[in-house]
């Protein structure tokens, strides 16, 4: 039997609807909700200024002193109780307002990425003179919108005499998945009833999904220096140990799951060619969709390192900087966020935004055959019945989600189809495209936090969902007991 193309397309549409959780239409806005939205509209100029400051600072993880101070300063001025330098990290802070239960957390990040310096709004690769880092993941907007949401919740607590506590977490070094891991081990999130987060992206959707678990470790080989030409037999090359380890790891790739990832950079390969390197170091990220698989692969990698040391007659020491878990999704929290996302709507872009996005896409069309037709995504994706497939990325939000019901959202702050950690993203997040995305995120987070402060059933449902998903899971870590967060990662 033959069917028309129109009929088949209609059938696909029906199938998609049948496999998507029904969207809950937001009811008419209450006075509290109207006040929140109005408050954030009034804060827009201030929030854009904060975003641009942190975008300009472009500080790497664990070095975000000005960025953390900028956000903490805004919260102090608004009357939040702020603790700085928490969990032995100078750029970590916790700010709270209100009292008693429930306690709702919102996460802020503010670290930049190396080698991504780029002028805001520029449509060609153009670094800023004297600056090497850039916000290719949009954390300048992430931290700014989170603080904006907290300010709006504080205003609602005051105006409407709401009970409970709003807590803003300033979490450093997300790009190397450090801050929230050590804050989790320090029990900074232990008394939360729910935790909310967001991330700049190319789409508008609730992040009802998992992520990849990750172990970050540095392998330092030590050998014996010698003249590389005059007396090579008296040397033992630490660089040989590193290179042999990398060869072994590359053979290992053939025998791990397709969703696993292993990548590395050599941070120290010696000083000059005519001296046998006495010290060399390689930095590895080991990722997988489950923490169990990460642990198994990391143990294998350690065996490879030991073998490389034996082959090169060197010694190897391992420093585990962090051990990050995959996100445990939460459906009830995701539904609360979705309802408020629909209330706020997707970012509304104008012709200038779309023109900038098209020009940012052009190099991607030429180099990588980008097929995206839309310059910017301006609709909200439906909430699926089952979590999206695990993303290729990792985030230390995952460790919080193993202890507390957690969910978040993405808003379009980048040109459609832009790769993560790209110069295009740096240009967009410092432009009105990023500003519009961050304001939507702030509104959704604030509305959702206030809903949770008032709705004990939603929190109960979120906790039940969390407990069900954690039945077969046990939180373990490769980080040695009592180890403090590194003072620097590079």
C-alpha cells in the first residue's frame, strides 16, 4: 500500500506527540509571578552590566576572583548573608536570604576557557589584545542570571511574606568540574530541598537529561636527566613514560563503550631536546555515561601508566584532581520548570540578532557543512517522557544531583548549531543574543524557586522521584578522603 508524503508526515507528527509528555499550560499569572517578572525586567540593565563585566574579566577556574567578587557584591548589597571562601576555595561563596524550610538552591558559575579570547559581536575570529581566555561556555551569563533570579526571589519573599530560604551557590571551576564536587564533599548542599540550575545553549529546553561522569587526573613521570646525545644510556626519559602511556591509552579506546571518552594534554614534556627529560606530565579526562564505567576505565588507565613506567624505567605518581558524577534527572522538578518556561516564553530575537547569528554560522557552514537553517532557536522544545540521551559533556552539577533533587534548563544564547567552547559562543554571549537568553533564564529560575517555596507537594514529588532513581546507586569517589580542592588547576 502506498501513502502520500503529507500523510506520512502527519503520522510522524502524531507519533511525536504520543511520545512526548503533555505540556502543562501555565495558568494566569498570580500577583507574585507578575511581581517577579516585573522586578527582573527592571533589573535588566544591571544584569547586562554584570554579564559584560564578567565577560571582560574572563578568568579561568579557581582564578575567578573579580568575577566571584562582582556577583557576591551584588548579593551583599541586596541584603543576602554571604559566606566567601567556602570549602577551602577562595572563589567559592554561598549567599542566602530568608529563614527556615524549605531551602531552595540556585547554582552560579563564572569561569572562562583558555585560548578563546574573542571580541563581542565580532563575526570573524578576532582575539582581544592582551587576553587569552574567553567565555566560550557562557558562564558570565550563567552566574549573572542565577544571581538575578535570587534577587527576584528575595524581593518576592519580602513583598509577599513567603516562608523559606533562597540560597545562591557561587561555584568555581566548573569547566574542570571541581567546585561543586568539593562543595558536595564538604556537605554544602546537604540541607537543600531542591536545587535549580541553567546553562546557555543553542536551544530552549528543560535539561531533563543526564551527562557524562568524569575523572580528571594528572600522571607525573620522573626519570633521570642526561645528555641526550653524549650519554643517553645514563638517562631515563620521563617523556618516554608519558608517550608510552598515551600509546597504551589509544589502544585502550578500541575496547571501551562507544559513549566513553578519553582525552589528554601533555602539560610538561621536558625543557629542551638535548636533555633527557627528568620530569614529564600528562593530564587526562576519562568520561563515561555512568560513574561505574568511569571508575572501571580509570583503573585500567592507571594500569597502563604503571606499565609505561616499567617500560621506560621511570616512576609515575597520580594526582586525582576531581571525580565528577553524571546528572540524575528529576521529572517533577522538570515539570515545574517547564510550566514556568512556557509562562515566560523563549527569548525574543530581532533582525539584528538574527543577522549576527547568521554571520557567526557562516564559517561553520564552510568548514563543517553546518546545515542549520534557522539563525537562532526561538521556540521551546517539549518535555519528553523519558530523559534525553546523556549529553557529550560533563558537569559537576551531577554530584549535587546524587544528593538533592535537581533540575534545570537551557536557553538560546548562541547561534543555532554553534559547537560548544567556540569563539562564536564568546562573541554571542557578550551580545544582545546572550543578554536576552540570560533574562529568560533568570525569570524561569525565579518563578520555579518561588513555586517550590510555596508548593510542598511539588517538593514531596521531587523527593520521591529522587529516591526512586537512587535505589540502585551509591555515591563513591576516587578523591582521597580529606583531600582539599586544588589551589590551581594549571
